[in-house]
């Protein structure tokens, strides 16, 4: 079993819909949680970063962490075609120096 | 700002050939990383360097070597390329564990 699991998708939604992405992890030592967005033929870029359980909002993006269930979510409101990308979750241990990436979920937002 | 720069962007090799992938960062970051990305496999860590002068194996180190030349540069070497090493290789750097990793745009490597 992989330490970090994501549904690979693709997840296809119409423009304006809410995109819901999920990630589960097995290692309780993970304390910091990052979401990266990767456009085709580009390197990943940091989208959201959170530490504590609960919600963190940044514009149209909300990251949700439930440490008790080892479950991470990313919500994209009012989705745009420019949100079409692969979304990778990546937890890290406190004082760690290695991210562990999920396999990524590919999202397609259709105009 | 350049961020993380990888060279070359594309390369085709024959089985058994060797080559070095170069990576440089201009953000004064302490840690640097080499990943490979294959369809359905996500990003897998090959080697990393937590600080200048140190290197450690990641998840898939076999067939690769690395050199942390100085704080800015971290190279990845394939001594005898194999078709299984066909992949997209990403270099990343990070200041500290609670900071994001910054990625280059990758090297697309095909081994025939």
C-alpha cells in the first residue's frame, strides 16, 4: 500500500462547478500538508499549504485536513478552464526534509 | 527570477550511454531533490541533498548517482542508461521543511 493515495481521475467538470479532490495517507507522522498543481509539460507549483486540522481558504481554493481520519481534501469553487491540471497532494513530517507525493488527480474543466 | 533551472530540457540516449542532468537554484535553498515522474506513478524521489556536502537515497536510487557540487547545484548522473529510465526528471529545492519545494520544468529523457 502506498503511503499517499489519490484517485487518478480524470475528473471532468463543467466550468463554474465545484471540484472536490481527495487524498488519504497512512503515516500518522505527517504533520504538514501541501497541494501542488501541475500543468502539462511543467513542473509542479505550490497551491496550498496547511498544518492543522480544519479548513484553510485562499481565494477559490479551500484545503481541508482531518488528521484523525488521515484524509485531505482540496475544493475549487467556480472552476475555470485554466484550472485544468493535475493536482498532487504531498504531506511531510515535522522537521522532515522529504515530501511524499500522491499519484495526482487529473482535472478537466470544460467551457 | 530564474528559480530552479534544469538542463537539458530534452535528451535521447541509446542504451548503455551515460549522461548528467544539471540543476541549479538561485534561491539560497538548503535542500535539493531529484524526482522522476512516470504515468500513473506520480513523483518518486531518486536522491536528495539535505544540505551542502550531504546526499541520501530516496525511493528509487538504483542506476543513478548524484553530486551536490555546491549550495546552488545538484547533478544527477546515469552511468549506463537503460530503457526503464525513460522518464521526466524534475529537480526541486527547499529552504526548510515547513517551506514549499520549488520545481524546475523538467528534463524529458528517452532511452532507446
